[in-house]
C-alpha cells in the first residue's frame, strides 16, 4: 500500500476559516502533524481516525527540529499512511512548506498542497486594516521578522512605498523601526501590531515608527503578532478611541474612509 502526504494551510487559526479541501484532507488522514498556530483545538473531531502529533514551534523553542518533522512525514507515508501536515496560515508563506514538499519528493512520496488563508492578509483585515487602499497604497510586501533585516533590505523597503507586513517580528521590532527611519521612511509613519489574530483576546497596538517600541513595551506586546507599517494603518476601524482618531487623520489627508 502506497502512502501520501497532504500539506494543509490551516489559515490564521480559526477553525471556520479552514477551506473545504483542508477539512476533507483532515477527515481522510491517518496521522496529522500540526503546528501551534494552526486550528487544533477541535482537531480530534476534524480528523477522527488520525494519530495527532504536536510539532509546533514556539519562540526560541523548537521541541521537534524541522528535519525530524520531515522524517516523521516521510516515515509515516512510507508505511502506507496518509500523513497530513497542518500548518498555520499558508504553507508557502514563510512556513517552510517547500522544504517539507522537497523532503517528500526526495523519498518518492506524492504530495498535495492545500493553500490556506495567510495571516499576513487576514490578521490585518481582522483589525480593520486594508493592505491596499486607493490613493494610499497600491502594493504590499510581506517579510519575515525572524532575523534583523540588512541595511540594503531596509533601504529597498523604505523606497518601495506601499504597505509592509512583518510576520514573526516582535523581537526584531526595534531594529526594524530604527532601520526604516534610517533608510528615509517618515518617522511619523503609522505602525500597528495585531496580537492573537482571530482569537477572543485579539488586540491592536498602534503608534508610529518613533514610539511604537515604547508603546509596545508598555502594552507588553507578545507573539504571535502581525506588524503592519504604512499609511493604511490610519484606516483602522476597530472602534476604539485611537482608531477613531486615526480615521479622522486619514480623512484630513483626503483618504476615503468607509
């Protein structure tokens, strides 16, 4: 009996944002290797016949190394099982999904990839922040904040304009903000940090490039969080006083505020 692997994007963490293809793959799984940011609280019901293995990485702590995750996938598939790798967001957006696919290909194992809703787009949207808006931003760039960006990368980002979305960037926020200002970005450029997107305790912290580090420290911002840098932050409409003020500022700049 030949096994197979399905790489599933779990979306930003809420079960009802799984795609139909994701739900079907989980229902047919013999084993599921899941991340901490993937929707896993109801996983026993979604994959009733599967062995469930937590391979989630946490900041500064990788309980199961990436190479071992790949070995688990390959071993289970070679044993004739349908192994599902459930990842947060989309497997191919800063998720190391391509590494897992290549490991399976090297072992001659067929792989299907089910795309997921990436948190880079969904989480800002949940906070009322569009990544593009006519007259404010016609492009967005998604970058990893896992390690500090180089001066060249910061210069390119500052020169592009548009919106910058940073994943895994809480720890490198000081170097990011200082670097963008050093590269020529306006010190008053607004910044939003959205913690725990789509959870009941989702929270947005807003500031600008010069004060967001202090503001985030005062608010004790922590991962998981998505950082948005750009004028579109002024369009946030989550209902609190700071967001209302930002909308008024956007309107004064001539932006169309819904």
